[in-house]
């Protein structure tokens, strides 16, 4: 485990939670963890899960935009959305 812990430790936490592991928030959350949170959420939105119906690409992008800055790093979410729209 590195200086900031593992991706597994950080990966599924939301950007805004005060009880984030080790007290990290915002840009102090490892980059790989911030990326993983966006990609993992998009995967759930697009492919669904037994507990969640799948969405269209447009609906998923709307969710990423809606939670950008709270659940997701706004800069990374914007880049991810740009890639999806290419």
C-alpha cells in the first residue's frame, strides 16, 4: 500500500464525503481512485445491475453531469463526457 492507500480503499468513495478514508477529499483523493469512481458508475448506469435498471448513454451522461463536483471530480467527469461524445 502506498502513501495514500490502495485504489480499492479509495475507489468507491464519493468525492464529497467527509468521512472519506484518511480524511482525503477533492484533489487529495488519488487520481486513479477519482477515475475509477467515474468509470465504475458509468458501467453500472449503462449495463445495469440486479438492483438498478440500465440507462441510455444520454441518460448516463446526464447523471455524470448532475453529480459532477459532488460525487465525481468535475474536471475528470468533463473529460470523460467529452470522450463519450467523440
